[in-house]
């Protein structure tokens, strides 16, 4: 089953939810701001995305300056994602062995076959 890491206030995230519904695929929605990912979940997600921690950070988010969040190392970026889930790029669709950031949401369709592989 797929998981949508979702922020209901984000239009791209709402579009991703619509796309998954249109694809008629079973998925669960996890509002990651209310249920943040643990360090091990983040590491697993990064592996499935093929990204480094810094590549998953929304680096233009004002929260970084407001909270003086360091992003100097990949370890800093991982800790920032764990402590400030708002910094995570969104939406993200997670399959068993693959994940994709839905920016633009149409990428979900492009990578759908990889997402549903067992």
C-alpha cells in the first residue's frame, strides 16, 4: 500500500491526493506535521527517494532563519527534518521500494509503476 505524506494546507499535496484517488490505488494518508517521521523513517524515505537529507529540505522556508537552523552538514539537515517536519518537501508518495516527491504532482503518474512495485 502507498502512503501519502500529506499537508492538507498545501495545494500540491491536495492535488497529489486527488491523483492517487483517480489512479484508483489504495493508499493511506499521513499528515506528517501531526505525525512526524522518526529518524529511521526519514533515513528509509531518503533511501527510497535517492536523495540526501539536504535535498529533502525546503531551504527557502522562513522557519530556517527564524529558528537559526543549521544546514551545514547532511547530519544537520536530517536533524532539522526530524525536529521541524514543516521543512520537508511535499507531497511525498511512498511505496514499498520507491518514493517520489510530487512536485509537480504529475510526477506521481510518471513514476506510478515504480511506486506500486512489490
